[in-house]
C-alpha cells in the first residue's frame, strides 16, 4: 500500500515539477511537497487501516481428532490408506485381540461358577414354597373337619343348658310356693327340703352346662390338638421359606455379590475386546498415516497414533488489531487473496468475531495469574463465510490468505484497499524456493 501511494504521489510531483513545470523547483517547494506527501500518506494510512483493515494471517482451519486407542497392544492390521475418504464406523486399525479374548473366556467361566450358589438358593426357595403350600392346604382341611365337630358339640351343650334352665325355672317356682306353704304349716317340711335339694341340683347342672358351652366356644377359637399341630407345621414351613427368601434377597437384590462382580468384570473385558478394533469417529479421512502392523499402541492421551480429519467445511479465520474491532459487524463484505492462487481475488463476508482470545482467558490453578503485558494486547480472531467458489478450490487446511474487510465508512477508500489487495495477489507470483 505504501509503495502504491508513494509511487502515485511521486508521479504527480513529476508531472507538476518536471513535465508541466507548474511550480518552480527550489528548496522551499521541494520540502513543502515532501511534507505534504508525508502528511497525506500518514492520514491515508490511518484511515485505511481503521475503516478498511486488512490481515495477512488469514487461514483455513480444519477440525482434527487425535486417535488414541482405548486399549493397548500390538497393531495387527491397518486397512486404511492416507487421505482416502472414510465413513463413520469404518475400521482404522486393529489391535491384537487374543489377550482380551482370553480374559473374556476366563471371566465367563468364573461367572458360571458364581451362579451355582444362586441357582441352589432358588431351588431351595421353590421347595420351601411347595412345602408351605402343602401345609396351608392341610390346615384348611383340618380347620374344616374340626369346625364341624366343634360346632355340633356347642349346639348340643346349648340345648342341654336350655333344658336345665327351663327345669330350674320351674323348680324355683315350686320352691317359692312350698316355702310359703311350709311357713303356714300346710305341708310338711320334708317336702320343702326335697324341692330345695332339687333346685340346688338343677342350679349345679346349669353351671356345668354353661362351663361346657364356654369350653366348646374356646375350642372353636383355638382348635384341637390335631389342628394345632397342623398349624405348627405351617408356621415352620413359612418360617423356612422366609429364611431362604431373605438369604436370597440379601445377596444384592437376588444376585450374589460375587456374581455381580463377575458380570461387571466380564462386561468390562468384553468392552475392551470390542475396543481392539478402532473405528472412524465420523466421516472424514486419515492424513499423514505412519502407523504400521507390529507397532505398539498405548492409551496415553499424549501419544496418539494417527490424526483423523473430519469431513467438515474448513473455517476461514483471520486476526485483526483491537482498535478496528468496533466497526466489524456480521455481514460486512470482504475479499481475500490466497497464496496458492496468485492473481485471483475471492469474495467473502464477516460471520462473527470470536468472543475470547488466549490473552483473555484465565484457568483454575494453584498459582496466582500475572497480568498480561500491555505490549501483548492480542489480536482478535474474525470468522468469515465464503462461497462455493472457494470451497471448490479444495485447499488444504492451513492455506494462507490476505483478507481485507470493507466497512460502511469512507467508501472512497475501499477502492484503494481493493487495488492494494490485488497488488498483493499479484505479488504471490514472487516467492523464494
């Protein structure tokens, strides 16, 4: 840019002083022309850099994933080729699976052995439940038979008691009448004593009948010896069933802790066995492939074995000084010139300004952070949207470009920036081998 302005101004001075001799050449006019040129150059440079900034560090960035296997071992196969498109799930390489298969077989046998105790408890519980069901059926049968006999005895006792009660009522009436007659001297005392004795006998019979009724009712409630024995057998069977069930459920919800541990270890080993085949995380390709069969892999994150490039549109990013960011808004027109295509200029638009920089981040640590020096303010990254013409170029990630942004201020200077950008584009033909 400076060369262009100086050359243009020098050409104008040559026309004024030499060609047309509009102004005489002397020390005063020459110094004045130089000062005017320097001032004009400075103002133009400041306005141009402020309102139509340019950056020479524009670059295409691609997202990559370092491939680190989940298990370690010796590589036995690498079926992929570098820079060949892959689909998600395609095999990248395979690790020797024999050690992991041995572990899976060993744990499967251990799981079968651990399941033996659980199977025995389940069989014992099934037997105890069958015994409880049989005892419960015996109790129901015994209760039915005993209930009929006890109720018959109770009805007989109640009928006998009612008969004695009727006889006692009549005897008491005779007692009252004979007592009256004895006091009047109408009947002999011996007759009265006979009636008194009869009342006492009937009263004793009534108490005995009531006792028999109470015993019969109590027998209905409690049951006989045979029924009690059957109930005892039921209680024993239910207690045994509950004991086995509690023992079974106490083993972590019906599963032996040893079984749980064996299942967890077996699942882990099966997962590790599956991880011996490393697959593509998404559509893309592997670049700079150096992995070969026979090499050893580890699970250390800092030791990836290959780099996978995702099949995504590269992001075009350029950084600009902080004093021009206030005027950069989404949608502004931009132009760029790739070093890979000298003499060509492509169009783009501002997508957004990244909200953070490395100089502005702070992370948790055990030490206090020192202040960022004022001499390192940090340039702000700006992301651009580009069209199909740039995408069709098939440029690799890292391709560099000079990017110019045209703001809404001082549109006349935009023409100068366009000229400067095109000069830069033609300068890309000149390079050192």
